[in-house]
């Protein structure tokens, strides 16, 4: 599994910390969860509705994923949900204790919700239906589109290097999504095969459909002249050098080291690493034996592309290189 890191100095969400925690939801009652949480963050702006119990809006199924601060469950919408009755969803759950105790969890929640709201309706990007606070479960839930299929990473694990035609289709769809996000001022910052869902089309049109998921490390670019970001985010194996430069800033006690600010171009670097993995079933650099974060970053920042593997000598691979 990829290693993830996030230490971002920029204010991603632009939310007023002085806002009240009181939340009047669809059911007209204050959300008791927020009144108990003294985190200084305005989650009230993130929540679409407050419910006494999650089952008033969604029935919840089994766990289908798990992250640093959350669990993801399968779910089905009811008549009172934003999706309507019978619609399959993925329910991302973040509990009260996590939001109270870890500021990074709140930052990531803000980033994900605000980014997904801004890019709602973008093709090849997962859809956020609504954000619900449940008093009984004492959790916040992101009700998202349940994308059928599986992670692209799993496909590579199963098949190894993928056919060039399939990779072209997938990368074209991914670049189309990222171009649209860049126009909207959204930078994903964690593009990798684990965050790409692949759905095989029943009618065979284009073979597959790709969907970009997991916006927990996303950032929003300012609308003014300063359209640049700072800070470390994402997975070192796939992160651009300018993103990784901020690890050196953190490690420096003198204040003399400066990181390189960046924009949506950092996602394009990640597409390149991803394409290399899809075409060859390996990263463009060798993983160190002691694969801690520092050694991974060092390897990723000193890539020497050799294209030595036999697959790179096949017909039609020169454009891919």
C-alpha cells in the first residue's frame, strides 16, 4: 500500500473558525454533536443536514474501505435522502472523537467536501450527494456515488502490465478529469492507481470507464493572483518533486530552506508515474529495502528513467516513453 503524508500550511477550505457549531438540519433540530465539539472549525458550513439517526436517511451495509480517519460503508438511500429511495451509495464515516482530537482529520474533511462540491457534475469524478451529521452515531457521513468496479491498482495486481490501448483510454479519461478540475481551481494531490476506480462497460464502448475518487488531500487554488500551493500531501511514490520539497522545509530547523510552491501541474506528474505503473507494472524507481518515508522520498526525487524492462522494447512504446 502507498504511504501517505499531509502537512499543509495553506488554508484549504476558507471557513470562518468563529462560526457557531449549532446546526439546523433537514429535520429542524439542532445537531447536538456539534455543540459538544470544541475544535474551532466551522463544520456547520460543511453539513447539509442533521438527523437523529443515520437510518432515517440511509440504510448502512458492510465496510468497503478504510482510511486514516474514516471508514467507508456500502449504503442505500431512503425517500428522505438526497439520492432518493433505492440508490446505492458509499458512506464515508468520520466519528466525533477523531474530529475532536485530530485537527488534520478536520482539515481533510474540509478539503474533501469543498473540493467535491466545487467539481460536482465533472465527468470521471466521483459525486458527493450530501453531508450528514448523525446525533445517534455521533458521526459525520459523506454520502457519495457508489462507483461500480474496482481500484485500478487491483487490476494491475491481477493482470500485470496493461495493454497500451487500455492505458491510453484510461489516461485520456484521467487527464480530461484533471483538466476540468484545474479550470475549477481544484488540485487533487493524490493521483495514483489506488484512487482510480475502473468500471467495465456492459456495452463495450471504450471498454472501461475511469472515476477519480478520494479527495482527502485536495486543495483549492485562490481566485486571485496567488494561485500557488505549499505543503506536503499525498503519496511520496507519486508526488511531484515540488510537493516533496516541503519535507525538507519541515526537517530544517534554521528556516533557511524554502519549498517550491506549486499548482495543478503536480497532478500531471502523478499521471506520469501512474502511466508508468500501468504500462510496466512497476514504479519508475526501485523501492529501497528500508522503505520508510524518508527513503521513499529520496528515491522518488532522484528518478533515473532507464526503460530497461522488456516491455518498453515492444512495438508502439516509444510514444509512451
